[in-house]
């Protein structure tokens, strides 16, 4: 398995400096934030894309994923990155999410990234049923699925607490509508723990759909606050052992966006803990 670190903890740095710092922390991969200040696709000139390619080559870093979930650039005052949502009642507003996702898919293709991640439908609004929201989400997502197939970039849905798809059961219910192999799951171990689904219990069942993992720790209270692995209550030894047993050889991306004030220390601490656990359970780290 390969360890990557998400650039969304480095929003006080340029993407070029972020690439250098994540490489210096010992990671072989980076998740690129398709948002301000790193790679907001709608405003990313070709020269900026080339600068990212050059920095990746210089520091021998590979992109594990493009994070198209967060949309801080829109600056919706209700929540920093959930909006615009796929199920917003205003079709013009949710079209911003759809078109952003298409741009992120094209960016992934241009930068050589294997996949992008997106939010699982957004927050349900008062009076909006789950079934109604799911139909809206499907209608908006399908044009993106078609583009993902054309570009051969995977489009991954990431369940999150308090959004339309919180649990793996809801993920499976929604994804019954799709047959494309270019749609899949971003298994976020912290999000699963928050909604009462201990990740080690779900890895095997969700393995046929999982194409990428997000790693962070969560406190025993199960409150959605990303913590450095090893400082919360998630059983990483059991989770990693179950992942290895499925034959997964892809990326594990550490996502610690609350640590913007000292991302270097968080990145190093996370890597030290995870590599220690991986060695303990007999997993080779690339």
C-alpha cells in the first residue's frame, strides 16, 4: 500500500510549497485540493497546471486523488465546503457543483490522477425526502459519470456525517442505480466511525466498491473532528489488516484539514504512527 497526504491541510501554502513539504515529510503521494488556494479548476491556467507537474516531478510525488469535495471558493456562508450541494433546490446553484465536478475530472486527466472524490449529495433540507434527494443527485451526477467514462478517471462518492449519504447502507442503496466501473467509493475510515460503523467491520463488505481510502482518527465520542492517527479511538491495526486481506494495493490518503496552523507536524506524526502500525501487522509501505 502507498501513503499520501491531502493538500487540504496546507491552505496557508502554495501548491508548489505544499508538494515540497509533503515530500519532505516522507510521503510518496499527494491528494490535490481542487479548490482555493491550490487547484480551483475554473481558474487554473495552463501555466499553473504545468507548474504543478514540474513540482511533482522535482519532488518525485504522485497524485493519489483530486479532492473535488470541498468548494471553499464559493464561500457559501452556511458551511465552508458542503455547498453548493448536489441536491440543492435551485437547479442553477447545484449546476455549479456539477460543472465543478466535470472540471475536476478534466483536471485529473490532465495531471494524471486516477480518481476524484465528491460529496455524497449534500445536506437534506427541511421537507426534502431521501428518495427525492437521491433522484436529484442521480440526475445531476450522471453527466459526470459519462465524462468519467470518457476520460477514464474514477469518480468516487465519499459518505460523510450529516449529508444525504452518511452510511454504507445508504451508499449501497444509492449506487444500485449505476453500472459504470468508473464510479466507486472513497472509504473514509473516520466518517464511518462517526456514524457508528467501525471501519474494520466494513472493509471486506465494501471492498468491491472501494477505490481509495481516506485516513484520519476520530475521538471515542464519534464527533466529526479529524485527528492525527493514533490520537483517537479508531483501531488502525485491525482496519489495516482487513484492508490488506482484501488485496488492496492502492493509496491511503491521510486527510487532516483542521491542522492548517502546523501541517508539517501533523503529517509527520501521522506517517510515523501509520507506518509503525503497518510494520506491526506485516504490511509493506511503498
